[in-house]
C-alpha cells in the first residue's frame, strides 16, 4: 500500500503546497527519513541523485521550525547551483508557512545577501566559504540554529570544505539536530558524521546498486577524431528533450559548443571559470528551453535539476566511476526516464571498464549494431611495431613511453582526466591546455 504525505506527520500547510506542485506520494528516501527527522533523530541519508533528498530533509524541518524568529536552519551545499536549487525547492514547499529562506554563496554581492538577512530569515542555504564571510562580519548569527543539514557531503569533502564545515558547526548550539545527505558515503563522510552527530539513523537506499533503473545506458568505442561526428548524430536522432554533454575541461566545453553551433544546434556552456551572472544566465536559458544543449564540466554533475533533460552524453569519460553516475543522474530526474550515451575513445577503454565493473546494470554496447569496428588501442599498435622492428630500440615513440601502456605518457602524468588530444588540436596549444589547465572545473 502506497504511503501518502499526509500519513507522515507533515503540517497541513506543507501537504497543501505539495499537492499544488504535483507531489502525490513520497519517494523511498522521503518515506524513510521524514518520520525520523520529525522525531528529532539525526539522520544519515544515502540515495541517488534525483530521488528526492531535498524534500526528505526540507519537509520535516519546515513542519518543525517557528514561522518567525531568527535563523533556525543552516543547509550547507558544495556549489552555487545546488544552493539556488535547494532554496527554490524550499520556497516551493514553504509557500503557505510564512517561513523565509535565503541563498548565501560566493559570486553574488555580499551586500544583497546582507540586506536579505536583515529582513529576517529562518533558513539559510549556503556554500561554506561565503557563510563564513557572513559569520565573521556578524551579519548572520547561528546561536539559535536547531537544524544543520550537510547536503552532498561527499562532494563538499572532495572540494576541501571539511575545515570550513567544522568551523561553521562550532558556532551552533550543541543540542541541534544534524542531518547528512549524500549520493555516496566514503569513510571521510562517516568520520565527520561520527564526530558531529548523535546516534544517527542510517538510511542507505541502493547502496550497492549505483546505476539508475530508469536510465537506458549505452556506449560506443570510437577513434577520438570520430567522436564529434557521432555526438552530432546522437543529438539529431534524439527526441525533443534537452541534452547535457559532459566534457573534461573548460576549453573543451567552449570548443564543443562552438562546433555544435556551426552544425546548427543551440548550445551553451557552463563551467567553474564563468562568473555567477554568466552561470545563472546559462542555466536560465537552458531551463527555459532557449538552448537545447548544455555543454558542461563536472561542476554540473551535481545540483543541476532540469526535468526536461532526456539525454546525457559523456563526450569525455571520467576516470572515477562515481563521477559517471553523478553525471548520468542529470537525466531521469525524480523517477522519470532518460538515456545516457558514452563516447569511449581508445585511450579511455580501461577507465570505462571500471565503470562497467561498478554498475549492477548492463550498459549496452553500440558498436556491433551500428556496424562500427572497435579501434585498436595505441599500446597494442606500438607493441606490434616494436616486435616487427627489433624490440627495445622502438621502446620510445615520439618521445612517449609505451612500454607499460598508453597511460605512461607525459599528459597522463599531469592530468587524470582527458588524456588524448586528438588530431584536430594544435600540439603546443593543447599541451598548454591539458597539462596546465586540465583539472580546472
């Protein structure tokens, strides 16, 4: 029997807002977490992106806090985009409560945020660095905070926010209720929970099953120089829903977006070097459908919630399998369906092999049905060349050591992401980009 939101103990104002926004029944993470949070129990929640984690902590908190008064809730997020997204969700749920929420993040004028805080807010959704700025300025007080939420905690620790998080928590009352939500639970996150949470209830959904049931996953192994042609074909053959294309570096996003526009597509980029105004503008155009394709670095792999996204295309394969799953989680949001296609160049076969081993669901290989021969990987080509021409004298080719495989070259030592420059890139310029700036997001 399906549980209804009314049965979970939420306030009438909250359930009214949920109905108006088309929320009929809770998702599993919501059904599990809401009762514990309402009872005052600390909660560690793990579930995939797009499964309703925001509502899982926001709904019970909105039911419990005072309608007026000082800041009572602090929600920490790793990125500006996720901060804005969570704030929008909370404002939607809080429509009839009179509770006010504010976004605090770097890139926006601190004066604007100061004026919003002065008007009185009960919930602060913030990135750690900018919240610390306000704490030091005295523009926000955390003395009356009763609820602390760490959203996407694993990502915050990956980005080096652990000391900032501890600093912020030290300003809060000891008897607060703390909730931690994330898509993954590495040891560092659990250590943080052990230090700052009291007898938390752990809710781990789909812990071992990393793939999403509603996503049709497939991949194509091709030469690097053939990837753009196939990218265009996949986009042309899709339906009218929007597409996110993931690239390894900001330089790649610009080049891909430019080439897609030359092919007649409407494309826009988003990456970490854009100003907040530029990022907000890009996301606004994409959400409103003015642009069909968002070409992004992994900054968009978390916190970007656009329900119309029907396709995710991995133009560059990530080295970390978890990043792959966060990327494809941008489609099939909140129980919908979507497709994820990966273009695997010959030097990234090993990386994609780790993804294939990690997922519990099959990822369909497209080469045979499309009649495309799988390229021979460079290490085997040069191994055969050495054997035919006298072995060790051909150990080094073009100043690159292939004796232990393709990954021992100069580029892979400097950048763990995109390793193959491809023939369409000027060698000197691409070397500067992919060895100096490859890690930038």
